[in-house]
C-alpha cells in the first residue's frame, strides 16, 4: 500500500527540477519558456518533485517540438490510470518561437536542452529550454577555471 501523501508535500509553484549540467556541457544562446502537455498522474507526480530533466532534449516531429527523455516517475496513488515514465511530451510555444527553434536546430551542432522544470504563479507546468551548442573539452576547462576564480575572489573579498 502506498504511503499517505500530505497536502504540504505538494509543490504548488516553484522549481521542480534543474539541469545543472546544461550550462556546463552546452553553450546556451537563447532560452524559451514552454508549456507542457501532460496527463493528470504526471502533474501529480511532478507536484511531489518526482521528475528529472538531466537527459532531456528537444526533437522535431511533424513541425512540432517535443521534449524527449524527460523522466516523470509513476504516481504512487495512481489507481487504474498510469503513464509511461519516459515519453515524448509536446512543448507549447508560439508559432513564431517554434519556427525560430526549428530553423536553429536544422543547423549543424545545435541542440534544444531542458534547463529548468517549474510551476508558474498560476500553477501551470512550464519548462525552460535553451538553444545550445556543445562545448569542447577546452571550453569546459575554461568554465571550471572561471568558476574557481569567482569563488576565490568572493572568498578574498570576505576576508
């Protein structure tokens, strides 16, 4: 039997999941906030914080954008209805944004990466995605060096 879920465990607004490696592995140029087409059990599971976007990326299917490899765990109190944990979920964007993203994705090396999954102030599930280009190893080293310098600089300013 599934454990009892309290109302205080639910996330009504705010961040559900964050992809920390997105800005490290990719050079993110432009970001977009997209709505998601979800089922009821997916939303309930997301409200409990049971979602991961570490491997999620955007794909084009019939002039529409979908997010692939986004993991949303099964809802514990699902009853007879359930959802597949990793399925392609449709992104809701304006036509202008969709055309812009599709044109960018058709270029070599471009990828649509999931950055942040959250609920907005109205309680709607949103996904922040970014158009990125993969970084080379030397770019990643430069990112690490810059991050370490900022940390050391802040530490020196404290003292």
